[in-house]
C-alpha cells in the first residue's frame, strides 16, 4: 500500500533515505576508503565506459559519466534508442553500462544486445533482480531501491546515482575519503530535506507560468534535465532543462517574468559562473528559485531559496534533486493531476 501517503510517488520520495542505506550496505569500507562490489568480481578497469539508458535512467547515466571522467576514465552516455554499437567503436576493454530501473526497457535492451554482439564487456545497473537486462548483461549490479510503483521514477534515480558513484570508485579507486564519507551521510541529508523543505509553500506562487526552466552545471546539469522531466511528466506543464551555460545560446530568448527558473547552485563547483547565469535571467525578470548548499551566497540573486545541506559537490546534486521531486509532486498535486499514472505513459516501456 501507500503507507498513509496519497500517492506512491510521495511514498517513494520519502523512502529514499532507506533505499540509499540499502544500496550502500556492505559496499563501502569507509576507513580503508574503498568500495567493494563482489558481483563485479573479475571486472577490471575499462579503457572507456559507454552508458546507455532512457528517460530518468539516461539522466543518471549523464551523472555517472561525469564521475568516471573525473576519475580519468573516458565515458560517454547515449540515449539508448540512438545507440549504435556498430558505429561507436567498442572492444572488450569498453564497458557498456545499461542503466535501467525495470531492466525491461526495449530501447535499452536493444542497445545492450548490440553491445554484446559487438564484443563489449557489458554491465546492467538495474533495480529488478533477474530482469532481462540483469540476465543478458555479462555483469549485473543491483541498485536495491525496492519496488517502484509510480510511473515517475524517484527513488530508483537516487539509487542509480549512488550505485554509479560506487561503481566509479570501485573501478578507478576512490578520489577522496570525503566523497565516501559524504555518500554515507547522504541518507541523513535527504531526510533533512524531506523534513524541512519549503517547496510545498512555494508552488502556489508558481502555478501561473508559461514554462519552467531548470539549469545547473557539472554534476548538477543532469539533475536540471531530470527536474524538468519530472515536472513535465506529472504536471503536464512545459518544462525544459539546460546546462546553465547554454542559456545564452538560445533558451534565454524564452525567459520572461512568466518563466520561473530553477537554478542548482553548488557552493563548491562552478559557483560564480552559475550565479552569473542566474543574473542573466534575473535581468529578464524571471522568478529565480535557487536550490543550493550556500544560501547566503545566492540569496540576493534569487526570489526563493531551497536549501540543501553542505556536502561534497558530487553528492549535493543527489540531495538537490529531492527538492525538485517535491516541487514536481506538489505542483502536480495543486493542479489535480493523476500523479502516479500520468496520461500516455507506462512504467515499463517495452516497445521501440
Ligand atoms: O525502467 P527504465 O529505467 O529503463 O525506464 C526508463 C524510462 O522509461 C523511465 O526512466 C521514464 O523516463 C520515467 N517514467 C521517468 O520518470
């Protein structure tokens, strides 16, 4: 059941601290600063990584790509339906990672099968034990989010982000002690957002809008895309996400007083540039909502601030995303949408 919540989506958002604890359990040796994923026994550091996925899982892939790149492993993410293993060179040193909650998405399975045929080493990062992806990939690593009923992916995205964080650390060696320590604290940071988020009070002021834009840089860029997808999927409002630096290359023409802009601002990376982008939309009178771990720095550039705890720059976006999940949920709720079953969409997309 929904454990007293009105919707599965709300319940699944609330389950994230637990889901992440399950995902981390037995996998992180904080003192030794090491990660162990016994299911990947025999898998060596690849010469490059290709991630294939759809929708929300694609956004998790983009997040993972950045983690691999920072650790010196070239990585690239593909929308699964656009992936062609025949034209992107792969060999056995190429690790192709299919990221899929259900493990049954037809586009992702097609990409995975192509990678298998082309001789790549393949890995499924999935939530469903013994799913098609888990069976057909050479290796499987489970995200352990637990059953996700709502069509909108929420806790599975957080668990994918954490699993890819562990994977990158396991394959390339952790970059910093701090990163693993902060991953361990992530459930508490998310709980703090769940307990204190003011986003519900904000949606009333944002209901009348032409469109909603989401921007972020670096690790936050995929979360900007995800924030927009979640909002459009369940509220039916027009929403778009961009890397913040892209605003001035086109989207800025759409920015008016009727287009709220959600800006993800990390206090540790790209802070000044992102605030620079925020000023550009502010000058066009767009209502700015900053999601940030440095509220004092951002305050005077934003109409509203949604605070998240200060943490490692690769962990902050996982927490910030929870504010955007709650935003989508409460906005769709205010509009009376059928949140768990949005029109035209299915939980598992088994057609190509
Ligand atoms: O099961 P998968 O992760 O392969 O599903 C991929 C997409 O269909 C899925 O993430 C979709 O975008 C969600 N409904 C988004 O909330």
